[in-house]
């Protein structure tokens, strides 16, 4: 008992020291230059491979790391397929989206579409959907970090978890506001390097335990995982019936499209200097994601083999698999501390980027272009963004406390499905289809958003299931937990139908290499 208490104390002390170092990193990398026109400067001193690390790190959240490890351990091949979807999101970004997006705009997605769809109603709708995705993602990350912190401190109950969410959330949001886009770019790079190092060590320890043989590792996972040879097949996650096949198809559609079009990911793409650099950076991002995916597969099957099916079933959260594996492999608590710090750093960087993406959307799209119609200085925009960021963070912390006991699957599914169903069709049509109109954009944004929220509300994630938000109620109307098989095609169909039934907006044409920033004048240096 004394040894266990010592190990926990080591983990907690290491975790707190790491939090302090993260705060210093954000402060030290901050710049006094807060000009909105210069917000993209953090990447100007970075090479393409460093920019690629920042982009891939933005798409790799703490919940992704924890959930993927747990899913590979619990469902085997189904978890690997989900991980493949995340890798494909970076490939889609590199081959299809990134370069046209960078050619079309400098600050936000609203800028990228404004040359072809100049109506302010589209910019408002795009900003509202972006904020909805950002809030879902923020609540998801904060709830997961609250669960992780409670577990590390050895606490239980909803009150300690709520307190941890408030304290850790306040620290993360303050770091985002202090560091700005400059600081968080470097935090993303540090995050990816730390994650690669920690997960590489974890994977090597797992392989060493099985005599460096992947075959023995898989055999151990099959024997201890509780599912036998089915772990190496498909259907453990959703089943093999018609509904299960539809769930798998929906997931295969939603994950690549949704992650590639997340607001924080597109923000990082727009922060590169020119399209050629964007192309190189996204290729580095895809390559790094392949490396990280390989490590996650090894760690996931290692958790199944070492912890076993009974241990995984007893895990209290998505963080259970990777933390349980680290605890089982490490007698001194150092490996567990390293894993906890890596997950916390992933959450910190994700929260910071999502807060900044939401603040930029509010300040640049709603305040500057809609309320002030471009008649505002960059300094005013930057000041407005700095006030907006803590407001968004405070709302997210409050929602995370209220939804702290919700299954993380609900928030992650809604966030990624909204991105894939509403943001992805508008981005792809707006950048690649000259006939796309404002009517098509509005139909897609509002229609697919309402459809996604409606189908999610009547799904097994919300009611009539032991793991649902309201398990004792029953207003379930659809068996699908991932509505993407319906909402993504509907989003593309609404965008196409609205465009062919309406007149062009009169600003069509090819995407220019660089767009002028007509209403904004940079501050003299």
C-alpha cells in the first residue's frame, strides 16, 4: 500500500510539474505583436516539416489518443479501421483540400469562400456551424481531461470531477489566451514530439514483453482480449447485421471528412505562407500521422494482451486502456506519469487551438465583416478576439461541468459528424465547383446541421440504452449511433440542389492565387 501511494505521488508530482512547464512555454512563445494581420506569423519561422507537425497535432486530440487505444484493445480490427480513417483525413487534406483552401483565403474559411459566395448570410451560417463544432469539441476535451485528472488524483464522484474540469479548463483557456497562435503553434510541435516519444517507448516496452514478435503480441491479444479470433475480424464494435454495416459505412465516411474539415485544422492550413509550402506541410502531416497510427496499433493490441478483457471492461473511461497498460508495464510510476503528461499536453494543445479557431471566427467573420462590414482596424479585431477567447472558454467549461457524466462518444460523434455533414460539403463545393451558390451553401449548412442534431437526439446515444445519456428514457427513433451515412450524403445533396435551383451569385470563376485583403490595412512596422 505504501509503495502504491508512493507511485501515485510520483505520478501526481510529475503531472503538476509538466502543467507548469506547459504554462511557461505558452508565455515564453507569446509575442507582443497582436495585430490580426500578423496572427499568421508563428509559422513564418518554421520549416514545412515543422508546420506539418503542427497541422497533424491539431487533428490528434487527447480523446482521439485515448479512445483509439481503447477501441483497438477492445474491438481489434474495428479500432484499426477507425484509425485508418484518421490517417486518411490527413491524406485528403494533403491531396484535395489544403492547397485550394490556402489559395482562396488568409484568415478563415469564410474568407476562402467570400470571393465566390459574397453574401453575409453565408458567412453567418458558416460561423454558427463552426462555433457549434468548436463547442462540442471543447466540451469533449475538457470532460476527458477532467476524468483523467480525477483518476490520477485517486478521487471519485461528480463533485471532484467538476472541480477538476473547472480548474484544469481555466488553466488551459488562460494558456490559449496568453500564448495566442504563435505560442500554440510551438505547443503543437512539442506535443507531437512528446507523443511520438512516449508512445514509441510504450510500444517498445510492449514488444520487448513479447520477445519483439508481432505474431506473439497478436496471439496474446487474442488469448487475453476476451473475444478470441474475432478480435482480428470485423463487427465487434457495431455488429455484422444491416445496422452494423450502415454504422461502419457512416464511420468510414464521417471520420476522414470530419477531421480534415475541423475548424482548428483549417486554421492551421491557412496559417502557412503560400500554397506550395502548404502542400509540403500537409504531406509531412500525413507521414507523421502514419507513424503515430502504427504506434497506436501496437499499444492498443498491447493493452488487450497485457491488461486483458476483464481489465479493459473495468476501465472507467476511454483513458482506461492506455493508463492501465502504462501502470501494468511500469513498476515505478514513471511511465504512467509520462503517458498522463502526454495526454494532458494533447488536450492542452487541442483546447488552445479550438478556442483560437472559435475566437477568430467570431472576431473576423461576425464582428469585422458582418457587424462592422470591414470598417475596422486589425488592432480592434485582435482586441475583440482576445476578449472572445475567454468567453468561449468559460461557456465550454460550464457545458463540460453540466455534461461531465455524459458518454464521450456522444460529443465526439456530434462534433465530427457536424464537420463532415455541413463544413465538408461547403468547403469542397466552394473550392472546387464553380457553380456553387449561396443558396446551396445555406441549404447545406442549416439543413445538414438540423438533420445531424435531430438524428443524434433520437439515437441510442441519448436514450433507451444502458450507456446513453438518459438510459431510463426512451425516445429513440433510429438505431444508428453514427448518423453520417444519412447526413453526409444529405449535406452534399442539399448543396447541389440549392445551387442548381438558384441563380449564380455573380462572383464565380477560378480561385485566385492570392486574394487581396481589401478592407484591412496592416499596422506599419
